[in-house]
């Protein structure tokens, strides 16, 4: 039977396989290196020479900074990771020349697309969890132990993750419609 539950199972199988393909390669190294960069780039926070406490708000100001601010322009790496992994997920079948076989299966297109989107979403959730851990570890390295985990969760998973997921959806759509990498 090819009902809705079968399609959901197929979508979850595609998501699991795609997520494993992301983390099996050197993807974990990039995610871990991004979080480690955060941790090791932690310098004592000061304003006009006066040292300040490394509160969660100040660390999150660095982690979740908009791209328009010049000191935090180095966080363009997350959108670049999204574009790269969206392209890898979409073009993996095309490069292996198995996309015609995949198209011949009795699977709707939305199952394939949604499975890849779920895998990309899992990668982003993992990245945000690593960022949260790196931010908290940075606070502890700087000698401030009031971590405020709920503020990290609300900011990184509530606000910033939504933006990243929308960008991931756009990147998947563009890579699916485009005929070239």
C-alpha cells in the first residue's frame, strides 16, 4: 500500500540516510570546528578598557549577531554551510546518475524533498546545539558561571533557527530547480 504512512516512513528513511551522509563525511569536522572557533576566539569582554562579565546576553550578542555588523561578519559561515549541504543533498543523486531510477520509484516528489529538508534541519539543530555548548563553555572559561540556558535555547533555537530553516528551504528549492551546481 502506498498511503500517507508509507510516504512518511519513506521520508524519514531519506532523512536518516541524508543526515548520515552529511555526518559521515567531513561535515562533523566543520561543525565541530565552527563551535571550537567560537570557544577559542573568546577574548575577555571589555568596554573602553573596563572588563565586563561574560553574561549570556553578551555571548549571545556574538553568537546570534546579524550579518550587518562588521565585527561579526565571520558568521556568514552558517549560510554558506547551508548552501553547500543543500547542494550536496540535491546533487548527490544527480552526480551518481541515479536520479532517473529514483524518479521511477512510486514515491512522490514531496517525500524526497521533505526528507532532504528534514536532514538539513537536523544538521542545523546540531549546529545550534554545538553553538550553545560552545557559548556556555566560553562563559565558564571567562569565569562567569550563571549560564542561563533558557536564554540560549530561546535565542538560538527559537529565533535564529527559524531564519536558518527558511534559508535552508530556499537553498533546497534553488538547488532543485537549478540545472547547474
